[in-house]
C-alpha cells in the first residue's frame, strides 16, 4: 500500500505519525512501518513512511504503538434512568 489512499489538500501542515503497526478499517492489510497524515481532523494520507513524509513532512515516531485510523469508540454508558 502506498500514500495514494487520500490526496493532499491545501492549507495547514499535516500532523504525521508513524506507529509500529497501522490497522486500516475494512479489508485492507496491516501496514508495518507506515505513517498517517492528519490535517484539520481528517486523514489525508496513509501508507509507507517515505511516501507520506515526502508529501507531508517529517513523522512523529510512536514506537510500540498500534493505530486503528478511523475507529470511533462508541462504547458509552447511557444514564440508567427511567425514560
């Protein structure tokens, strides 16, 4: 997989992070030694470190981390009161 998952957009510089493993949602395979670029709260690139950093700048290394981009944890406890 390369950095073509999402295209770059104009504007502020992206935050680029590089965990040990990226587990994309859906049927995509895991990415080892990959990077993800985030701008304005949105994923703008996902792929191998050289591809993403060439387009979006240096990566912040997250050694030992596994990232699940796009996963939203909806496990919340609603108040248990009668409706």
